[in-house]
């Protein structure tokens, strides 16, 4: 298994980062990668072999054809390296939200009866939580702690998965067609 240092080392190359970016979008044949990046097939092969050795991409073989794809789970594992570990002690019956209030630099806000993590270390965003590696089916303020657990807060990162250019036909919409109003507009 490649170490963090190995992975960062292999990603120093702009070409390898571009290959990874392409493969995160879709599976590709080696010649397609070479064509897309304007490099030779042997060059693309060398870069892909290094990415494959570090576990960032994988090869699927169909007869004599190899198709490459990214392994995003390895990238997520890499990011976990930067997570901060903290410990708190709470009485049995405390809910996760109240336990999180004891953690420095975790900002919690209540909206009605519900509570949300809105910032960690000053980094605002949307956060979800997992308990012992599983996503609970109840909000943080309803998850009551009765035993020692590991809670992970995960920021929902605004990373584009798909970009769409939507062209709007001029004229009046037909019944059932959506209309996006500007922020200054108000519905009746």
C-alpha cells in the first residue's frame, strides 16, 4: 500500500494530475488519455503505471483492451489523513449535538428543535456525521450516546461532479415548464 508521501510524490506531476482529473470524469483507454492530453501513448502509459502502482487508478481488461478508471476512494482516504483527532467525555444519555458543543472550534446552531454544525475551525459549510463509520438515520440532536463511540464530522464539499450549460428558449413557458426566478423576485 502506498504511503501518503508516495501519493503526494506521484501527484507532483501536472500530467499525472490531469490524467487523474480525466479519469475521475469517466473511464478511458490509454490512447484516449494520450490524445486528450496531447502526449504520446508511451508517455501516457508511464504516467498511468505510476498512478496505478500508488492505487489511484485501476485497469480493467476486456480481451486485449485495457480501460482505466480513477479510484476516488483512495483520494478520500488521503484526505482523512488531515482530520484532527479529539476526545471528549460526556454522561450517558447525552446527544451527539450536545457532545459536539464541548469540542473547541465546532460551532453549533439550533434552528427550532434541530441543531446543526455550521462551522469547524472557522470553516463554514454543511456537515454530516457518522457514528462508528455509519451514517445514522436520525439528526444529531436525537442520537443519544449510551456507549463509547467514534463520531466523524464530514464536510459536504462543493466539488462539481457535472457541469451543465442550460440554454433557455425565449418566450413564455408552456404549462409544467420550470421558470427560475431571480433572487429579487417573490412568489405570490
